[in-house]
C-alpha cells in the first residue's frame, strides 16, 4: 500500500528526516512513535507532499508520488487527520464533511454521511453546529470523519488522541478498532503505547529523523529497554 524508502526531508536548510523508511501493507495498522521533535509529523507531511522529500522515494499503490502536489496525493487515496485538526470554523459539521467528501479513487466508497453518523452518533447530534462551537474531542471526531469522507485507501492520523479527555480517547480507539476490523489501512501517530499495542500490527520508533526500531506489538511489549530508551516509559 505505502512504501517510503530512504527519504530525506528539510525545513529550509535544516534536515529533519535522514534515510527515513517505512511500509504499510494493505489492511495493516502501523504506528509511528517517538519523543516530540523526532520527525513523526514531518514524515506524514513528506508522504502527503506538504514537506516534499529531497531524496528517496515515496510509493503508494505502486505509483511514485514523491514529487506530486498534496491535492493529487489525496485524490489517489490518502486521507490525513492532521495534528491540530484544522477544522473549518465557519462551516457546520455537515458542511465540513460535504466540502471534502467524494467516493474515492475507485468511485465506490462506503463512507457517506449516513455511514459517518453511524460511526460517530455525536456528530449527527451536532451536525448543524459550527466548527468553532465544538469541543476538542468533537473536533477530532470531525477531523477523522472528514478524512473518511474522502474514502481513502490509507488513513493517516497525526496525534490521534493528544489532549483529549479519557472518554473521548476511548471513543477514538473504538473507532480505529472498527476501521481495522473493516480492513482499513492505517498509519497512526500517538503516545498511548498500550492502546497502540492493542490495535496495531507493527510499530516503528523514530529518533532524530530515522527509524531506530521496528517490530510487532508483542515485540514492543516485551522490550522494556527500547520503550525506556526511545519513548521515555
């Protein structure tokens, strides 16, 4: 599904990613973990073409997307839930969803408004509320729903539950479990190791812009040294 090979990415003259590589297979849930400032968000931005890689390759569904603009990458089937949510404040919940919705690259997507209301009943209750009237948790649900409305082949979430109340976090993890069970390919960034271990097939840990460890949930749970050294737990 996604193959990132040895990419270098920069902000101006400052290099942030160094030979960064990862893969997401079809139907997999894969995590990207690490301390703050290690390049997780930059990796997602490089995949989406927002901070393009200067070297290396990003391939999606066997197509080279390294140099494509973000709108074309999105149309090919990658949906992004960005850090900070970036909800349109002056549009209603329903308008936020309709504004970005399409039937996906194959034109046969399952994510419609009715499907979103079933996944997130709270959003249906708030469908006429403006984006700036929502709580942080409601905005995160809307950000996920907005990405799903593009009917992506790959869903990427940057800081899936950061700053959310415990009950809202549970709701987000429940949503991701449901998506996994439906076969949705997902790349997720978050700090909740236990929740990530329960949902993910594989994990990458990044340090100073490079992958320093990768393995299964069982491997991660059994490796206290790695968790302490790179994740601070």
